[in-house]
C-alpha cells in the first residue's frame, strides 16, 4: 500500500508557475523582498499581496503600470509571464 502511494507521489508533475508566481520571483531577483519593492513604488504591501493571491487580471491598470515601470517590463510581458 505504501509503495503504491509513493509511486503516485513520484508520478505527479510539477504545475507550471503562474504569472503571479513568476512576477514574485522576478521582483525578488531585483529587490531583497517584496516589501522593499512595494515601498520603492509607493504601493501598500497588502495591494501586492492581493495581486499575488487574486491574480494580475483583477488588478487596477494603475497598479499594473506602476509595477511594469518599476521592473522595466511591458504590460504584455507581465501578462504573458515573460
């Protein structure tokens, strides 16, 4: 029984990263923390946390532009997770 469970766990494939996960990872390559990033763009941490949880699609255009400008990426790149 345990052997079967182990096989099933090993057979699971990793889910591809979401756009929000990619965004968070990209932010962390340029800043020490998400909190530091949000302070640098004058955005409440809760707003960024909400974007990570609810999705970029539910974010305001103003916040998307602020994030893109700070990271020097286009809105298309952000939307496509590039």
